[in-house]
C-alpha cells in the first residue's frame, strides 16, 4: 500500500499471504482445546511460524471431542489454522530431545499443561532458559501457577462459574434466573487474547533488553478482569448493580436498542417514533427524568418496536442516529455484508474438507499483512518437514523415529 494512500487499513486485500508484524518469530506450542491454541493462532496470523506439538498418539483432544458429527472438528480447524503440526511422544527420551532441539531454535514457547507438568518433563522455565536464554515461555492454565487453586483443572465453564460472570448474567437479575452456559467459551477466548498481548509485549521488551520472560496467564484471571463495571462496583460498595441491554420483540424477530446513554439518544428515539410530545412529559423531559423512569421509557420504545419488522426498526432508528442492532441467527450473522467486506472469513484449502471458509483475523493493519495463513494441520503432517528443514535430520533418521513409535502421522 502506498504511504500516501487514504484507504483504510486492510481494505485492499484479504490478509494472510505477505509478511506480518511477527514475521521471523518462531513459536513452539504445547497446548490443546481453545485458550492456548487461540493464542498461538493469533501469533500465526501475525506472521509467526508456529510449530504445534501434539500429545502422542491422538493429538489435540479437540480433534475428536468437538467434531459433533462433522468430518473435522470446527474448534480444531478454527484455532489451529496456519500452523505446522508435529505429533511426538514426550515420554520417550528421543521425543523429548526433539522438543528441546526445537526450543533451542525458538523465540516463544506456549504451553497449557497443569502447573508443574512442564517442570516434570524437564521443560520448566529454568530448563528452557538454560537451553535458550532469550526464550519467552507463556504458561496458560485454569487458575495460574500460584494460589490455592493452582493445581485444580480449569476450563472455561469453571471460570464462568467462579468469577461471578454467570451470577451477573443470571443470579443478579430481578427475578433471578437459573444459570446456564453461554454457548461460547468466553474465558478461553479472553485467556487467548490476554496471552497474545502478553507475548507480544514480552517480545518487544526482549528487543530492548535481550532478556527472555515467563508469562503466567490464567483463564480465571483473564475473565475476572474482563469486566465493565459490575465487579468494580461491588469492590467499591459491596453492591451488585449489573446493567442489561434491552432486547425487544419485533413482528418477525428481535432488535436491541437502549433509551440512553444520553438525552440526545432519547430525543432521537422520540423523533424516530414520531412522538415529539414525549419530550414535554415530565417523566421524559430531561436526562435525569428518563433515568428515573427508565423502565417506562423502555416500555414505550418496546411497544413501538413491536409494530415493526426488524428491518423497519433497524432502518428507521439508524436514520435517526439511534444505536440499534438486529438479533441475527448464526447463519445470518456469518454471511452479512459487514463480515464479508471486513474479510472476517477467508477461504482456505483444507487437507480433508477441501475449500472451506474459516474465521479470519479481527485486526487490520495499514502496513502489515495479518490473517489466517493456511488450514489447520493433519496430525503429524509436518513431522518430516520440520525435522529435516529445521533440525537437519536425514530421511533415515526420521524413518527410524517413525518406526520406533516416537512420531505419529495421520495416514
């Protein structure tokens, strides 16, 4: 892109083919499921070479547990795009030596074992630092490396429960509702984003100091601090006052729209409804009045929206500069024009499924190419390539490792 171009970042092309801001960085990944794989996927999207070492003999558990009748797991396909895949037995000395040799040539190691497992393998931070003094180790776990829950297994639904997140969604409503899962592993996703940001910061620090780092990222911590004001408000005065965005029924679906946050928004809503007289009503004539009578104002809006289709409500409110969104089904959401224009999905050639669309990077850069760089690997797909090209193993040695059951490759 030309330096003087006024085009927005990422508008010209679908990302993923050119160098990214982390081009030249090599990552060794020992993770499964979502949090660790997503962190490493973000690094790959940004141009890093990610070598995923999967547990022997069956690989990342998400290959099987998230298939849901599909030929290939959607979870694995999403969070492992663009990576190179190895499957080796870390319980065997030869397999462990391969891991050590790779770490010697790496910049970053991402692991998601229960705290203490890496140390038992001889791959703890001090071990890695002895192999590679500049290494950055990112350890991702349910509760972190310290604290009374450190050695408890932790998944997203546990963090949702124990951070108060589910309580905010359901128990603190009036009346309370029975808690239920959100359908999205929010804690995993937040931990992955947190880890990606921390790794990027550690790489920047290393450029200045030459020093490696050990990063401790927890699903629990990442979700706990991902708060708007409910947790902080409770810390200040012990009260829980969550705010829930209103969702309104239309003739053919649902839309979300609020009567706030300022008086201008309410004025615009009154104009959209064709009811300017409401601004003379003492219940709705000022911001303080609307806030004091928010339920009544919301009910007025809801009754009007109930006479419209979702498309009509979206068009009229948008024309009057009111923030509104149509509640879309998943099939509607993934093919809407905004998704396509922003290149939030990208076509890749999957080795089993053929050409498929996958979720792309959410970030657009003016001067860097960022995005998914290929399909998720088959189990052990790059065993020979990595050992040959990166470690210098010859074909006979690779074949011997395969024959001895140190490596596994999907046939």
